[in-house]
C-alpha cells in the first residue's frame, strides 16, 4: 500500500522549491538582461554602419521624426524610414519604420534616433534642422551643462539608443537623452538608455 505525503512533508518540499527558485531567479533574470543588452549593442552597430553608408551616398544623415500628436508619441524619433527604404537596413512591412530592428526593451517599437538634420513633423519634412542637446564636455558626456545645437557644424553627427532595461521614460525621453551621462545604463540592474553616437569629425562611441 502506497503511503501519501503528509501535510508537513508537502510544506517542507514547497519551501525548498521556493528557496531554490529564489536563489536561481536573480541569476536567470540577470542573464536574460545581459543577453538583451548584447543584442542592443549589436543592433546599434548595424545602425551605425547603415547611417554611415547613407551619408556616403547622400552627404548628409537621414531626417529625424518628431510629432506633436499624442497618438504618435510611441514612434517619435524612430529609426529613419529612409534606411530601410534605401536598402541600408533589412525591411519589414509590419513596422512603421520598415525596419526589422526593434528595441527588445520597448517591444513593438524601434530604437530611437536623433541628429542635427532636417526633421519630419506630423508627416511634413521641414527645412529646419532638429536641435540635439549636446553636453559641454562632448564627447565624454559627463557634464550636465550643455546646449541644444542644430547647426551643420554641431560636434555630434548622430545618436541612436535603446530605452534600456526597466525603461525609465523620464531618462530615455529627457531632452538631454541620450548624451547626458546620468541617463545611461552602465551595469546590470541599472535603469537608463543604451546608446551609440558619433562625433562629427571623429569615431562613433558606445555608452557601455
């Protein structure tokens, strides 16, 4: 005759399982986060190559997308559609940006892009240039002092970024993101953006 587990035995077993899960869950979550961060870094390098190829062909970088309509806020500063339409990035008809690249920390949305170039506003390409906040110690980007610059001689060529783990919308969508160091994701467990940016007459850099 089989003997059933007693209530105390079941409780002890459940407690042991909970303990094991509690010990293993943080490591698993950290591993998933590190894998997603690595994917973001790889994707941003692809965008870097695409932007430089676009510049080689057009002698300027693609326009920025902005909107004053609340319904479009999720797509503000999205990757330029010109990159996919011109064959610089792989296409996807399911995305508003036509690119297959999506931010793993912002599902259903692309990475963000900014540059002191012309910009789309509510579907119209304006003759004005988009002003990007650039810190006074650029390209180190440790200072909170800086200014918005939309000139052709701006020290920044472009910036692309992910909202990052535990996306802090205040940091990610700050008018100082992604070039203010205090908005960056630096280590596992942080909140902040993961960015790549290029000096006008220099190399591209990563925030981590």
